[in-house]
C-alpha cells in the first residue's frame, strides 16, 4: 500500500512566467502536488486562508503589499510558524536568507537556480521541518 498524500502548494508571484515555470516543475510530480496560484498578496492571503496549503512559495516583489509584509501575515508573529513558507527570489544571499528566516520563512530559493528536483526537495524538507511544530 502506498502513501498517496497530495501536497497542496500555493504559489504567490506576480510574474505569470514564474508561476508557469514552478507549476510545470510541480506537475512533473503529478500525483504528489495540488498546485494553486495567486498573482498578488491580497488574493494569495485569501487563498492561503481558504486552502490551508501544506507549503506556500512566496515572491518578495509583489504589487501592493510587499512579500515581507505578507510573509509575516502568513506565518504569524508567534513561533512556531502557522504556515510553511519558502521565499522565491531573483537574487539570493546569506543576509537575505537570514532575514526571511528571522521573519518566519522556512527557506529561500533563487528562481534562476532552482530546477524541478530542487523545488521538490525544498518543499518536502520544509514541510518535514515545520510539521512537528506547526500551529493549527
């Protein structure tokens, strides 16, 4: 008997191209992921509440509300975080990664350096890391 748990992932990114790329990567694992998308923070926040995804992929450069503000709203102020969030960014770096982790993100991926296998691995590791401590 196999475990057929489907992981719900919400991609919040204003770039249609980037949403397409990450959606395509996740669909390579067709039976493993249920993918939802939002082009901005407002719809992303609403979908996060409605869907309660297992993992959120969040771009920091969003129209309106910044990705940083949205990150804080998605994970909550307390620890452990109430949602698993991985930041998507065009440029990485140790200082940025430390900063988003301090705000509650579980990880950071650089868009141009991330392939399907790396994305799958990052999502699975983030969920495992947050699962024992995640708040309802």
